[in-house]
C-alpha cells in the first residue's frame, strides 16, 4: 500500500497543468447575481437605448427621407431606430439632411454599439467565462497561503467549515474543499469556498489544492481506509501541516497516528459516549453541545497569555481556564505543569459567545 501511495505522490498530472486546464477542477467563487435579475437589467438597458434613439430621430424627423413618401410618423421613427440599432438597415428610411447625418454619426452609432453589447452580453459572458475562471485560478494559486483544506464536504466536513468560519472569523477564501461529489462542491461554492474536484488520495489533487502551503488539513471522509490514504499523502506533501482526521472506528486511530495525523476524532465513540451520558445526565449532554457550538452560549476557545499573567496561576484568572498548551503539549488545569503560567503558553478557556456584531469576550 505504501508503494502504491508513493507512486500516487509522484504523479503530478494535475499540478503540472496550466491554469486554464484546471477550469472545472478548481472553482474560485465570485460575486454573482441571479439570472433573472441579470436578464432584466440587460433588457432594461437595451430598452433605454432604443427609447433614446427613437426620441432623437423623432425630434429630427424632418431630416430623414422615407422611400414610401410622406412625413415621418412616430411609428416610422420607432421602426427606423429598431432596424438601425439592430444593424438590419433595410434602407427604406435614410438620413438626408446634414443635421440628421451628424446625429447618426455622433449618437446613433454609439447607441447601436451599446445596444448590441447589452443584448449579446450574456453570450459574450458565457464565451469568456472559461478565461475569467482561469485568471481567477491563477490569481488564487499565486497568493494562497496558510489556508485550511477540508477533504470531504459531507455532514462532518460542513460542520467543520461552519465552526471554522464562526469561531476563527476566517474568510471563506481561506478554506478549500476537496471532494468528488459535484453536489457537495456546488454547496461549498455557494458558501463562497474555493473547491477542487478530485480524489484527495491522489497527490496531484492535493497539490492543486495547495497542500504544501496549507496550515491545516481536515480529513472528513466517509470511509476510514480513505482517511488513512489521504493522511499519508497529505503528510508526505506537507510535513508541517496540522492534520485533523475523523474516523468511525476507534481501532483505526493508531493507523492514522502512524500515517501522520496530528489529531484523530473518533465519531462513533464520541457519539456513543454522549448517548450513554444522556441516559443518566441529560443536562451534561446539553452543556457539551453548548460548548461545541461557537455561535451561541459558551464555547471552548484558545488564546495567548498576557504579559501580566506570566508567573501566575491559571486557576486565579477571571476566565474559566480548562488547561494550557506549552510547546505543543496540552496540560489539564489539575496537572502540576499547569501550576504556573510560563512565557509562550496558550490558555484553553470557556468563552462567552457574544451576539452577532458584538466583540467576543
């Protein structure tokens, strides 16, 4: 299995492709308007151009010659403006006076160009979408740094993204979703996330997602064997990235640790423990759910220490401290190592979540 994995890592078919070849693999979201609104806006612009043209021709109708004879009526002006702006030009009505020809040069021709641009704008947009998407991909790949890659956008992946965006105030452009399900990718794109279509067990797919420059990789696949392969691939490509993996069975934790996972979350065991606690202490489960929901109530957070807190005990702080992190190792509040705060420590504490628009405390 390791040999096959290294063969996958050595394969760079996608990452060696030019940006325009990655259109359809990578999707960088952009601000979009509804199709109906876009059509209405274009038709309104075309109608305004037509009304202006009719008004100008009608005011100067004496300078036009109608081959059928007679004075130019309002209907004739509408007819001439319509065939002129659409470049049909039957020639039955023509400008003959100097002023009418001047108006045709100065006003009608620019209006004709505007009219055509408005009407064919949708077609041009479709034709140039691939080029614009390629440009956005090139720009994104050039500047992406310290982002988070989420492999799998199912229930676990979506919850991880929502928590990341709510708790860390991260920008959607800082999150890259990798999945093979187009519906899941469309849902991620609708949230403003960058998406990559492909199997994350392949090294070239993770390279396209920028795993070498990612600060964290969240593996939320539906199968444990796929999680092991993704973790092995990601760790070989990004030795310093923080890799968090979700698995169904606890017996696979040691495989993921050996594969390079920084942290492993066992979904079945965690759910089972909560179910067991709910039978005797249902309010404890409610409190745990509250602590795990960053958008309301209380939540567990991590912060740097203040200089004034150095040397003191975390038990005497105004915050409810649960533990501290020192040199990458977490110590509970009741451990001897947590008796005194040292420079460089980080505190794990219970934070009250403020309503939207107010600063967190």
